[in-house]
């Protein structure tokens, strides 16, 4: 691996490391601030570095006529509803469980693609889907009979809601990404999220307090590093390494969350959670390997 490849790999891993810790960071802030408030200020803080990067790259904020509604919808589903549901879920379940459930997004995206007729599910993919769903069961109910009134189930349901919201967001953003850079797309979506958050965050005004130094620093970390700088590092790695390899590296996020939660919050996962983790991560990793193999098989030899 040359120096540029090493730098790209380091950048991608740094972004993944930061995102892995973000679940634990959010969990810490939830001790003092309500979930929607955290999401609102996270985006508000993220705007500063994003706008600075837009200015440095001399990117215009103008968008094509008729696409404002798509930007609003992508911001609503990909930022407002996603973080509202995810943070609310984190109130009820552990950071590691949340990160593992979010890690299953590719599995449910695969199901959504199949329903939409965009992809066919082969036997290997079907096995991975069934295994992942079984893993989700172990994480949600810890191997016990389903209790649909438990905090674990309700928290998992909220996380699943955030996953569904994210899948809708990806479908909308896929169309927008053909006309706009990732930086511009993210910045405009973040700007639009501020007024969209107001109806939701207004219900939490009576719960606002002056956060402690620890909570405030974690909020800065979420806004500046997780929502802005990590995005830059990730895109650099994506550009140099390709989507298949970088997508495989994303599987490290829940692993980092589990380790960070054990060290920072002193919460350890149970045997059932460990089994569920292995089932979900194993399925996603196997699907990533299949994708990597297909990517290599489709490469066209270059004549010298």
C-alpha cells in the first residue's frame, strides 16, 4: 500500500472510530439533556465547520428549481426523524445494542431494494437476512420470550424506526447526489434541519438545563467531529479506496461502540447480546465479502 492508500485508510478508520464513539457520547449527554434537544444542537454546531468548508471550496448554496422539496424531505428523514428516533431509542437501550441494530441497516436496505424490485435476493443473501433477524431477536429480548412492553423492545422499535427513516433518506439522496457534491448536499440538508427540528424540540424546552462541562464537550464532539469532520475523512477514504472496501470497514462501528461503552460507561454486554452481535456482524461482513468479490470480478483489465 502506497502513502496515499495508507492515508485514505487512516482517514476512513478515523471517521469510523469517531462514529463508533458517538453512540456512547450521546448516551452520556442523555443524562442531562432530552433526545431531540441533543439532535438539534448537534446539527446547529455542525453547521459551523460545514459552512467553513463550503466557503473554502467556494461552493454555491444555490439549488435547482423544483428540488427544494426533495432537499426538505431528505433533511426530514435523514437528519430530523433519524436522530429523533435514534436518540429516543438510546434512552431505553444501551449504546452497543443501538449501534448493532443500526449496523443491520444494509440488511434491511437489501430487503427494501428487493421489495422495490431493484435487486433480487439470492440464497446467500436470504441466509444472511434470516441470521441477522435472529441476531436482532437475541439483542432485543436476550434469548427470552418476547415482551412487547419491555423498554428493550420499545427502544429497539425506535432504533428500527430510525433505520427505516435512513433507508428512505438514501433513496431520496441518491437522486440528489447526481447533481450536487456530498459536501453541498450535507450542508444544505443540515441548514434545512434547523427549522424542521423546531416543532419537535419546542416540547422539550421545559427540560432544558445548563449542561455540565462533560456534556457540553460531548455535544461539541458530536457536532464538530461526528457530523462534520468525520464526514470529510470518510469521503476522502471513500474516494481513494472505493465504496465496497469502505462499506466493509463500517462494520467496525459497533465493535468500537461495545469497547468504548465497556471502558467509558462500564457497561458490559451479556452472552445473548454477544451471540446476537456475532450473528449480525457475521452476516453483514459476509455480504461485504460477496460485494467485494463481485466488484473485483467486474473490474475491466487495462491494456498497457
